[in-house]
């Protein structure tokens, strides 16, 4: 049976999402920004929390973990991290995990933080990317280097086009404003802008999005495209350097 997901807002602009295995009833929360909205989501869906999958140590992704663990006695899986150690099991790239009968694997995606990992459920064509890839954006490079972040984004860009991704924040509209300064004539980006404006006007989330659509419209995944390099005055320069320049411009935007 295919996985079900349930997306809901937390804090001011965080997303949290549950992934549920209908065959076994197992349910994982991807991160836990705060306990109360996760509990409300469990009540609404009737699902029972069995696992929390942590993407990285930041408090706006982990502050609810302790309380939920205590209440539901769920398993906490997370990255090898010297900043967030309240996990039952650590997981590294190349290892798999089970949520009921669902099988996930991990990609190590450092850059935003050094401990950042992403969870990929290949058979269900769903992945959870935390603060590495946002729709039409990417996470701020806080602990790693821009080159490391670019390498992490390349791993995510290599996922199948049809794979849906969830991310940790609703930043899409602001990201599009910036992306249009880099690629004002990108038709996929202009179309995504219209779609996102309509979704936000209706009070709806702009994710999940697909990897394939993102490759067409997200300038942070397009640093190795000649027209993007040229747009920031870096024709012929290495992609990691072009990415670094785009990320620096976004920080000042
Ligand atoms: Zn973060």
C-alpha cells in the first residue's frame, strides 16, 4: 500500500509532515518543531506516532522531539550530530530505515548545517529535504561551505523528476521574487510564480513540489547552466562559484 502524507504548519513559517503506512499503521513525523501541532495532526488523521525522523539539529525542527518521545514512546532517528544527540538511532548515507513497511534511505546533505540529512522513500516517490532544498530556493549556508551545499543540491537534483519533495519552510513566494532577479525570462519560473500566488491567496501550501519542476525553475539548482552563470556575470566559471554568488545575492536580497 502506498504511503500517505499529512502536511501542516508549525511555528511562524515551518512545515511539519507525517508519513503514514496504511498497512501497518506506522506513522513518522518528519522533524518536530513543536509538540502541539503534531498532536493535533495525529488527532485529525487518527494516526499513531511511531517514529520521528530528524533532518538536522536546529531548534525549529527539534524542539518538540523530547515531549513527543515521552508521550508516545516513539523511536527517534536522526543524523550523526554533535549538536542534537536525543536520538535512539543514528543513520548515515547508504543506510535504510523502515517506517512500518515503508522503506526510506538517507542522503547526507550538509551545508545548511553539517549534520543535515534528507530522507528518500523511493518506492513512494516522496522525499523530505528539511532546510536543504526549498521550492525555488535553498537553505542558508550556516555551518558548511557553499561548495558543500552545491554538492548536496546536486545529490537532490539527481533524484527522479517525478519525485515529490517536502521541505521545512513556506518560503516559496519570497524565493520566487529573488529568482526572478536572476532569471526574469525563465518561463517555468514565471508559471510557478502565478501558481504560487494563487495557492497563497487561497491560503494553501506551495509544497510538495516535484524535483523535475524544480530543476526547470529553481536558480539554485541551475548554477551549471550557461545562461544562469552569464546572468550573474560569471560565464564559464565553475558551477560551485556561480552557486556561491547566487547564494550571496540571496542573503543580501
Ligand atoms: Zn535549519
